C-alpha cells in the first residue's frame, strides 16, 4: 500500500510516499523548514503544503516530537508549549483533507527499524534511541510497541538525561567524541539497568557516525546503529497509518 509519511522535526518537515509492503520510498523525498514559531496552525499549514505538493488524497502518517495519546499532544519538551492539549489528528486531517495518524516521532522511527531495519528478526526486548536535539525512545517487547516512553526524560547527574547526553550537547559544548561517548555510555548504562534490553538500536543523526563512539560504549546489551537513517520516521509513520486504518478491518 502507498501511504504518505511525514516526519515533523524542530528544524524541518520531511515527507515521502512509502510502499508499506517493502518499506521503500516511492519517488522523491521533500523537506520544508519548520515554521517559526512552530505553533499548531502554522505547522498544520506546513503539513498541508507537503500533502498538496504530492497531490495526496490517501492516508497520511505523521511522526511528531511529543507524547501523543489518542491523538492528543501531551508534552512539549522540544516544541511550542501551545501544542499541549491539541488534537493533532483532527488538526492535520482538517488541514490536509486526508485520514491521518499521528504518533511520537521516536515510536515511528522504532516501528520502521523493527520491521525493515536493524531490529528486523530480533525478538525479545528492543529499545530504539534517537539521539539528536533531544533523546527519543521506542520500546518493544516481542515486536510489540509500548508507546510514548520518554527514556530521555529521566534524571542523570542532576539533570534531564537528554540535557546531558544528546548530540546537541556535544556540539554546544564542543565535546570530543571520547568525552561525549562516555556521556552517552553513562546514559545507556542507566537505561540498561532499568529495562535490560536484548538489543539497543541507536538512531538519529549520530547513527551515521556510530563508529566514532563504539569503543566508548561498555554495555552488556548488544548495541547497533540504526539502518534507515533519516527515512526511519517517514517509513514508520506510514506503517502506523496503515495499522490504524487498514489492519482493524482485515
């Protein structure tokens, strides 16, 4: 099935049509800047612009950087506070005229990695961590998603973990790969003691530079980089839309 996937981030919105049978993008991927300030109405207009660019009338899946519970945005760690309490599903459906699913962006990336990426064929407990501006997470047991985990929000060294170990911290403080790798290792060790995963998949921009930090990671759990890179959120959002609208009727 072909579904339009949209990955909404702090700096940009990325979209592509996805073949949900293969996980492959069909045609070009488009990116537009996230409007600033990124308030609900302006982001909805950007989502509508992408749908219009594809002349889309089918299903749409959106990954969104917040806890999304039954379509309602519940948190705003890295987005405008005006989003809290907004029904994002209703907002985007009205903007696009299309049936839409909205889920946490890390959950979307995780769904893609489990089905088509580094988590494919790996049973047991799998955690997908997206490391970038913040730290997002997706938690799976035997391939089943437990949505809206916030493993970047526990406290580490007296501060939120993502404020200590996210990739943006490395850049902001100009940390060497060694110093930052040890920070990430400390974060992952703490996560490991909480859920004892069989596999940890590290996604986000850092997955392309994973070899720079592997020697600083001292975990018991197997840890690998994500395979789908910047396409994971788009693919996973499409898969989530398919499950929401198609699977219940099979």
